[in-house]
């Protein structure tokens, strides 16, 4: 099919007000061109992430498209010579399939890649085929940001480096993993992947997620697999976590922590939680070295775009990343893992809140996220054909 122009959300120079974002709808954007190993997708729904507005706000690149998570219909496929059998076998994606996933919007090195558009192009190896029982909004809420971030945090050797996975659960004593921000969209995905299994064995993945949340969000974390929760506002937060560890395991300390919040308070608590002998700390935002209290703790900041096999040039600092083949291969392997969980009806999406208005409603939703008005929900927008 030949498509030349479309509507998409793009970055612009400057903002109308001090509270608005530098974004606008453009109705004369080129449709992205297929490359080998990719699919052209007609967008049905998109989900919003903090990444979408933070990149536009703090790393402006006027003209680039915005958006990551999507659900859509495959309307085109491209393969290179001798590539089609391998791709078809690994991805199991065909024409007219309903799929979900994520691309890397706000990327000046790939300015046409954003998901907030009528048509997008995505790597076929990283797509998830959507079951008939799921709505378009549920599929967009799954997208790819959440499970790719979780996969890098849990399984990459530079992060926690955990060996147990849902398809290959550990048989050893279950180990505690603290998820600070366990009721966030990333947190609920991590809780699930730590607990779920795809085998008929009597044991699970080998890990026990303990979620640090607000009191209001604690039930949500429990619903998604946390064995217990602790309030981050409690003066005894650290002591409560260590008490839970002793209650549920034979361990007396914590070796693994993921910080989905990453501010001075969360980092301070996480440093106190980890064993005196050392441990692994993974964060989702830049870590200030002044927060480090012990050199024996390994610290790694996860950047989801690396699982897409892309590089980011965001100037000096921790957010600039070069292409990393190991992390891309982990993304591809994780897509297969997520597909199996979805097919087995074992994985749940974060609770959905619909924002109306099609592509025009996206800016409203992103401004809601930016103002901190969204709690325990994934904002999703349906895109009319």
C-alpha cells in the first residue's frame, strides 16, 4: 500500500505557556519507510509514559516524532534476502496481525520513529501478537516500555543479573527482591515477572518481590504479585523490609533492589536496605553519586531504548547510550518470553485510564503526567482510522 502523508505528534520550538509542552499535531508528516526486518503498522491505540514528555521537555529536538507504546494492525512487512524464514519463525508476525510493542520516540537520530502517529514502523522481532480477548487499549498498555525496562533491570548481567525467568524458574531457595515504586507501571510488571512461571514445576521463578509504595497503592502492588508491601512514608521503612525478608525467607539481608523512583529519599532507603556485604541496585533515572554510601554496591541505570537496539545522543551525562548488541538480543529474547506469558493468559497489563480525543488528546494526557496527576493508571488513547 502506498501512503505518503499522515498526522503525527511532533516536537516544536518553544511552548505556548510555561506549563505547556513543546508539542503539536502535524497533519503533513511523511509515512515512515519500511526497512528489512520491520513492519508497517496502522495505529489503533497508544499508551503514555513519562519518557514521552521528559524527553521533549529536557532534551528538545524540534521536528522529531513523539511516543513509544502502541497497538496496531500490520499492513506491511519487509524482509531482506534470505531473511524471511528466520524472521517469520522467530517473530511469528504476519500481515493483518494485531500487535503491540514500543518504538523510541523523541530520538533525533530517528526522527520519524514516534508512535503517536497514524502509521509507524517497528522491529518485527520486538512485536507481541495480541490475543483476541484483549482490547486495543489493554494491548497498548502492555506496549513494550514496561516489559523491556523490566527485562533489562532483572536479567541483564550489568543490572541485577537474575538467572531465574518464568520459562526457567530457579529451584533454589527463593530470594527477596525489593521494588521501590512497586505500584508504578514498571513496578507491577517487575513484580509479575519475578513471580510468574511457564512450567508445571512446584516452584516459581525463585524470587519474592517486596514492594515499597504509598499506602493507597499497596493493594495494587499485591494484586500484581508482591508478597508484601511497605509504605515509603513510614519512619521504619527499612526495618519493615528487613523484618519481611526474615519472615518469608531464610535470608537476613537483601542483595537486589530496583528503584523505580530514583530520588534522594528512595536512593537513601535503598542503600540502607542492601546488605553490608554489598548488593545490586538498579535505577530508572540518573543516580547522583552523592547518594552512594558504599562502594560495595553495584549501581546501574536502565535505559529502555537499549532493548530496541538504538543509540541515544543526549549530550554529556548518563542518558547518552551507544548501540549495545547484548541488550538488543535480550530485548528480542524477552519478547518471546512475554509472548508466551500473554498466550498463556498469565500476564496482566497495568490498569487503564482512557483519554479521549484521538491523537489530539495526547498532549492533554502528557500534561496530566507532567503535573503528577496520574496514580495507579496507564493513560491510553484510541486512534480512529
